[in-house]
């Protein structure tokens, strides 16, 4: 194994391959917020149906996280992600061909399975193939790539719908997923062989599996940080990828084009926020031998700002109220510090499993919120509430839950272990 990090064209090739996969993953995560009106009109879906359909991505994605951590250690990032992306391509094709809720759900679930490794595989590869001081920068760039996918899933997709329809969007995406899978498998083979330990080595097979996860989930500090992933990040992802669009149209009275533009701006603010965080965090966040802002403090401030902004979103229905979603997104970006922070509180040998365990919590939370909000809206409407009031009440429950989690978080006495 060579000890120097990847550089030059090889480093660029590795980053572009993994970033392309994560871009498509994030675009598929967010696209239902834009195509939701078309799906409702064509397939006569209710709010609960739409929530269940969108959450198929998250439930299948979440189910993959625990075995994924083991596969990444045993088979390597290149083989694991390129293989799983084949399932994503199949899922996109099934989604494009389906005319029933069941068919769409199966396609969406396969997409979730297929893209489940897109971010975690990149983290695994970057740790093996790049210098330690490059890790936070690479993580920030991956978030920029993912948010770029969310941007593509807004105005560009909305503009393409009249020409090719939502089915055409998924056929094109299926082809792109195959292309990325091929690139990962063939273009990164030399990098894997030259800069990382062979994946079939004896040491790889001895990595603890179930025991590692037991240690992670039983750790008080992981539970303290994990509830942020499960509740706060899960709710935001559900809003961003599904319910923001219906809110813009139903509550704020926007048309589809204006809603797509607002979602584009939402994701653009996220992208800019990630870029700013990537510059600010290495300079201002506390680290061994350097004073600075503790991650829990930064997160608690950001979460408080997000909850306050969401409360204003519930109360204000002016023409400019959509801009409050941009402020909420800006506050949310600091929550992304949690996952990399919590990994540093465990031994390096468990870092892959810590990441996937945290991802599991976040995506189970997103699944629960996507489906749960839809069910709540339908229940309020069945009780005679107007649709706008039903949506406000459902979102209000989400805000209240986050306020409780914020209180539990700031009063928790769980301390982090230092495994830098």
C-alpha cells in the first residue's frame, strides 16, 4: 500500500466519480417535490399516498445503512457503490414504466437501495486515498455536489416536464446512473489498487460487525447527537424533498413554476451555506490543540434559529413568506457538522459504522415525517379542516417536536469521548 495521498488528475477523477453519484442521489431524493402535482393529476394520489411513495426512498435507504458499513469495509467503496447503482438504475426504469402506486413504490424503493452508498462510499474512499487534512474540505465539496443535484431537480426538471414528462426524466436518470456505475467500477480500479489495502485482506474480514453497532447505539453521546439526526435532520429532509413544494402551492398560493423557482432558491441557499460552512468550520470550530466554538454549541444555536424561523413560516402567509424557507435552510446547514463530529468520538475502526448508523437514524426520521405529515393532513381534512389549516397543523406538530428535542439536547449531560 502506498502511503502518499492521491494528487493531480487521479484525485480529480476520484472526486468527480463519487460526486456524480451523490449528485444523482440527491436529485432523486428531491425530485418528488417538483413532480408531485403531475403524479397526483395522472395517478390520482392522495396526500398519504404521496407521502408513502416518497418515503419508499428513505425506508429502503435506511434499511441498507447497517449492512452497508460492513460491505464498505469488506469489499471497498468502488465495488460496493458501482454494484448498488445498478439497482438504482433498475429502480428508475421501473418508476418510469409504472402506472400504479405499487409499481412506483417498488421503483422508488430500489432507487433508495441503489443510492444508499453514494455519500458513505465517498467518505470511505477519501479516508483511504486522501490526506487527513483534506477530509473536511472533501466532505464540504460532496455536500455542494449533492445540493447541486437538488438544484437540478427543481427549475431544470420543471422546465423539462412539458417536453419529456416525469417518465422521461426518470428514463434519462436511469441511463446516467448506469454511466456513473460504469465509471466508478472501471476508472477507479487503479486508485483502489495503488492507494488502499486490498479489500480481500485478512484484516478487512476481522472488522467487528454487530458488536461495533452495539457499542455505537449504546453510547450516551451518540444517542444525544443521534436524536438530532432522527428528528431534526429527518424533518428537514422530508420538508426539502417533498412537503416544501405542496406548502408553496397550497398555503402560499404559488403556481408550479413559482414553486419550482422557490425550491431552486432554497437549495441554492443550502449550497452557499455549505460552501460558507466549509470555509468557517476548519477555522472556528474547536479542535485538539485549538480553541474555538464547540460543535454542540454551534448546533444548538442553529437549531434554535431554525425552530424560530419555522414558527414564523406557520404564522405568516404574505407574498414574501417563501423567503423564510431560505432562512430556515441557512440555519439548518450547521446540523451537517454533527455526523463528522460524532465520528471523531469513536475509534477509527468504527468510523464507517458510526456514519452509517447516524445515516440510518436520519433517513428513518425522513421516512416517518414524509409519510406521517401526509397521514396527518388527510386526518385533519377528514375531520372537516380546510386543506390549508390541515397542512399548517401538521407542520406545527413537527415544529413542536423539534422544540422538545432542542430542549433535551441542550440539557443533556452526555459527554463526548476524544478519539482524534
